[in-house]
C-alpha cells in the first residue's frame, strides 16, 4: 500500500512533503507554517465561557438564549467587550450547540 493510501492524502501532498524534507529539514516538512489571515481572537478559555453561559438558564421572561441575548450578556464580562453575534455563533457551531 502506498503512503498516500495509508494516510488518505493526495499524491501531491506526499510529493510536496518529500520536497520540503529534501530542501529544508524533517521538522519543517512535518510542521505547518503559520497561515495568513486574522489571528484567532478568542482562546479556548473564552470559548468555554461562551459555551458555559449558553448552557445556563435563560434570562427571566425568556424561553431560551438567543445570539443577541448571549452577545449582550458576554459583552458585560472582561475580555468580551467587542464580541459579536457571529463570533458567538461560530463558537457554538464549533461546539455543536444550537440555541434554537
């Protein structure tokens, strides 16, 4: 069985990794370089706080948490002053939690 079949990767990935190994080093061939784009804004601890808040009882008069309510509540906490609904949604999606 070939490497690509065993690791379930493409032939190009095997070729690129071998080339990187020959030209640079084993360490560089196996490690990923940082990718472009905006760095991660919230740590795993932040994400855990959002998830924990979403799992609490909803505010009085509400059946459940909404993204808007959760965002408003999280913005009251240190480190979450600029969090938005989309960030909350993505954190909950990653955790496979659904508010509705």
